[in-house]
C-alpha cells in the first residue's frame, strides 16, 4: 500500500487537491493508500471528501474523510461508489480497483448507466499503469476488424491519462 513517501501517493494527493480547488467532491473507498492520499489532498484544500466503506471489513474511513457511507456488502459498496460518481479517475491499484474499473466500464458499455443514472460519465484511466489491461481488451477490436465487424464501442469510453493535471483539465472541460 503506497504511503506518503512515494511518488504515486504524492500524485494522488495532488489530484485530490486539484479536484477540491476545482470545486469537485472527492469520493473513494475511504481506506488507506491512494484513497487516503486523494482525500488528504482534497481536505488540505478545504474540499469535501466522501468515503464509501464496508461493514465486511472492521476498519473505518481514514481521517481525511469528512463523510463516511458505510455499506453492508462489497457489491453494495461498488454500486454506491459508481452511483455517486459524476466521473471516474482510476489510479493505480489492486484487484479492488480493477473490479471498480471493470464494473463501471461494463455498465457504461451495456448502457446500464444510461438507464439507471442518466448516461455515461468520463472514465479516466491512469497510464501506463492500466495500459496492459486496456491493451488486452483492445484485442477484441482487432479481432472484430479481422471479421469485418465494427470496433467495439467500449474502447471509446475509456480515456487514458498520463498525469493528474491532465485528469483535472479533462474533467473541467466536460459539460
């Protein structure tokens, strides 16, 4: 788990600060590592932070969270995070982050976000960390072009970003 001394932690903290300065609320899983870092950055800029935690685990939200939403199950936690988001910025992470990325991406791909929450939202994914995952799924598009099918629209839903500054610029330009 990244701590305050790592570059990735500092970048997540910077992202939180920049989002708060832009008037945006930072909502994340509420625990340690990069979740803590982004909440810390937002709090240090006097922003509002929301942590969606889960009763399955005994830990509560980190000290930088101003509002904790405690869910009963992991699936409820995932859905709460997705429902609360106006946009999604996917920082480096583990299998939990991968599950969040996959679920929000699939919900956008199958238009269930459109039915339940008013439509797709920006999905910004940090490269190069997540590039292998995105690259793996791009192979579906390559296979489709070989069989003369159209490129899968799922690839158009993800924007690879290289910095937290780029993430904030893109979010500010969204309608």
